[in-house]
C-alpha cells in the first residue's frame, strides 16, 4: 500500500471497461489518479498530449486507451485502427520520456502474436511470424510500443514496461453490436433472441477457434502488480491459462442466458486466429500474478451485470 499512497498516476482510457476497474483499485490503494476522457484530450494529436501532460503532472502513466473492436470492426477499419493506436502509443511514450515521468506502463494486445504461434504463446515467440490478418493492423500498431520501450530503455535508460493481456470480459464490458468482442456480443445475441422468441442465433465462423479469457478484475490486479514490481522492457503475458472453443463458449452462454433455439454457424465469415492460449508463467515468476476468478464465475457475473444494465446499452 505504501508504494501507491499519494502516487500521482495518469490512466489513459481510465473511463473505459478495463480502465474503470483499474482506477477503482488504484484509488483503493491510496493512489492519486487522473483519468482524462477523450472529450478532455484527443490522444492522437501531439498538441493534446503535450497539453495533458502539462496540466496533469504525474509519476506514472498507465496507457490503456485504444481504438478497438471485434473481427468485424477490425476488417472495416484497418487504416484507422493502425493509425490511431500507433500515434497514441508512440507519442504518449515519447512525451512521457521528455517530461521525465518516472515510469510508463504500456498495454499491448494478444493480437500482436503471430497467427500460428505454438500454444501456449510464449513471449519469445512474439516475432516469429505475421499476426492473424483481420486484426494485424491493430496488433502491429500496439506492438510498436514494445519496440519503442526497448529502444528507449537501451538508449536513454527510460523505465517503461509492455504487457500483453489476453481477451478480457466482465461487468461493464462493451456490448455495442458493431464493436463488441466475442463474449459480450454472444451474450447480447442470446438474450435478445430469447426475448424475441427467435428460433436461431447466427454466429461467425465454424466454432473451431479457441480463445483464452481473463476476467477484468484479475486483469486490473495484474497491471497493478506489474506497475509496482516489474521494471524491464521484455514483454509479459497477462492471462488466465484457461482455453475454450468458440463452439463450447456459445453453448455455455446459450444455457446461461436461457436461449433454447438453434446455433447457426456462418462459415462464410472468418474464425480469426485458430487458437489463443498464453503461457502465463513469466507474470507469476516476475511479479506474482495469477488469475483468481474461474470462467464460470466470471461469465455469470458478466451476464448478471448485462441483464441489470441492458436498458442503458446500445441496441
């Protein structure tokens, strides 16, 4: 607790899904947290980044802000996903160094891994191939922060770290039909279909792809532990070590939401990366992080939250 007491921390994306959970945990530990919104500063613009740092002096930056979405959004906006995420990351890190902010914590993405990475994904495999095509622009833009982090440490001795979280889920997730990831998208589909007495739900791909999911509270705890204890530019995976196929995931969500209709697989649509499962041993060894919330428990909490808040969600 002493590490965080009165420490001034600036969290980009601090009002988003992961950010809101992280900010709450940091405040509970006594940190003095600033979480600007996009309305306050456009982090793609250099002048806005300079203004933000000038108006919010801090001792640490945790960069969560990103332009993100599922497979559909990635396919429709590869240019803007690349440009916006690249410009945010590169300029935020560079200006943090120029402003002599003691530490910068960069959040990457599992999408940075090569398409056919051996399972479980080890950090040393990060450069052994090209990412899965539908999310490569996003994944590569984020991965440039790793190159920058390592370069700045080598040349300037600047302390920045790079974390690779797997797909997250939990209360407060993004349920927007156009930009949501797989778990909130499937929850919304099944709840809507059950309410409308639809006979079927259509799901992209053939269900064979597998994914690992990390409960958002666990993810926030992992970031805090890394920010406190890890001071190296070698990348670190954050995951749960739990892998499930999309087919099993759909069946699980259908049962949990009470949807009794048919699942129809649209095989004209992409599966995305064939498998995703991280080797999480480095995070446990370096700063003692291990996920605690089981997938069944986390999924139940996510569905309950959506049912309680869905009237305020995009339709």
